[in-house]
């Protein structure tokens, strides 16, 4: 099976495209830092962003994908609707490039949901955008640090989570968790599922969803995923994963998974959109307008996002070769 090392040792790396994110935030500077630190890999990426900024990067003309007005210049730390439109245009260019076969995946810079909404962007986040452009049933997942986490639901009100506790949604999240762990080299993933209620319902005393809905579905899925747990108390399962009891966790809602993850992996974690036709990863932090241009931004999460993208691409290429009898 392919590994990250074997992919990086190939003469021709699978080509990724970076979208700039909001040009007033830290996205452009962490991309520039990555390019400077990885000159060999940089030959096999393209970058979508404003013309003036692209001209400052160590790229060839063919690697520069200009979007937005030619004379656009962001004021670092000051978001604008115009800048949000540039970020949106960069995502559009990256998504279209994957569909056209130019690229195998996208690493996206951080965007501002607030400013994208002001620009007329109709999606809650970037995950939903790429799902709309590429098709598929996405799962939001995170890795790159000490924890691996997949989310059953993400940008929805908490009161609606129980509407998503069906077999199809649980199977999708478990399948994504399995892919995430296997791309990291885990041969037989041990997958933990968070309960919805305190103490995973305490056998029905604190809520019946685990007993009546979730666990019976998980029992059926275990034939395909032997390492799949029954529902586990959400207040202890992350500590147990850190002690190597589990390889990956499925959280049922956004903050259940991201609270623990960002506590231990804030600077390293990577946002991954699984279940789509192309790979998409992103650093798991925001635009950080308050420190943009001050030399304080860490590129660690972006660096991990590129590495995770390569690992996911490697796994897909390996599976494709097996499917083709290679």
C-alpha cells in the first residue's frame, strides 16, 4: 500500500491546490511560510489568490491561479466584503480545478464565515461548499495531533442532533473514522462512539437514545467494522483515546468533539472533509485577523494539513490500484 513517504518520493507528486483563505487574515502568510520551508514539494502545488500576493511567492506562472480584481490589495487585519469574495473565488477555482483533473485535492486557507455571509456566500462553511461543488455525503473530521475525531453532525443547532441518529448517518461517520485512521497507517481501527446523554444514557436512566437507537445500529455495523465500540460516555472517552484505548472517536455533535480536540491539539489539528470525490483539508484555526501580518502566526496546522492531504491521496491511489487489479 502507498504511504506518505512513497508518495513524496515519487518524481511527480499528486498535485494539490491551496486556496488563500481570507486575504486579510493569516492564510496568505502561513501559505508563504510553507512554500519557503518546502521548496521541493512546492514545485507540485498551485495557489489560488489575489494577483499582487501571488507575485510575491516563489512560484512559476503556471502555479499562480489569480482570482479577484487584478489590483486588489488586502489590508491585513481588516476584513472586507471584497476580501471575502476573493476567498470565495479562490475556493471556486480550486474546486473547479479538481473537477477538471488539474489537481487531486485542496488545502484551504481559513475564511471568515461572517464576512463570507456578508458577501452572499450561501453555505455554513467550506465543507458544505465543496460538497455542493463535488457531490457526495461529507463528514467533517480532524486529525494531525494526538486525537482523531469524526463528527456525526456539525453546523446544526444542538436541539436537532437527534434527528440525525439514523443508520445511514452513523454508517457514514463510522466509515469516515475508519478511513481517517487507516490513512494514518492503522491497520485495524478501534473506533469509539460518544453517547448523546451523560454517561451514555446509563442504561436508559439518563436518556434512551443510546439503548434504543444508537447501540442497535452499531451492533449491526460491527460486522463491517470489528473494532467499533458501543456508545461510550463522552466525558471519559477522549482521555481513554489519549491512553491508546481507541484510535479514533466519532462525536455526535460539533462541540462534543471539538472541545476536547482543540484543548489538546489546537496548533496541530487539521480539518478534513471526507466522503467527497476529492481530498480537502484545512488548518483547524480561524483567520486570526488580530495577528495577521505580525509574524506571530504558526504554520504547524497548515503543514499538517498538507501532509494529511498527501496521506489521504496516497490511500485513495492505493485503493484505486487494487480496484484496477494493480
